[in-house]
């Protein structure tokens, strides 16, 4: 663990904790490494989602009613 690491207490459900410990042991990694990787992945996905929202901000939108009317007009309802 690097000198810049911070300690935090995280409470897992018992079965999730057991699965995490087994995965750590079978992959020769620490629980901390697995949790850090999972958090980084979740944050990366958030960043990608926010980027997609920004890119699509100027797109036209339909109301739910307009969408249903369009589906019906095209024989999909």
C-alpha cells in the first residue's frame, strides 16, 4: 500500500464479504486492491455517463406521449 493511501472502514454484508475474501485469496490480491478496483470502475463509468450527457445535451427530446404516438404511427403499438 502506498504512503498516500487512506484508511476507511467499510461494512459488507456477510456473504459479500466472504465472496470478496475468497476472490482475494484465489487471485492473490488483497481485499483493498479488489475494492479499489471496483470503486475506480464505478467512478470511470460515472465519468463516461456524464460525458455522454454533455455530448447529447443539444439533442431534441420527445415527451412520453410523443414517443407513444410515434410508436403507434409506425405500427409498433
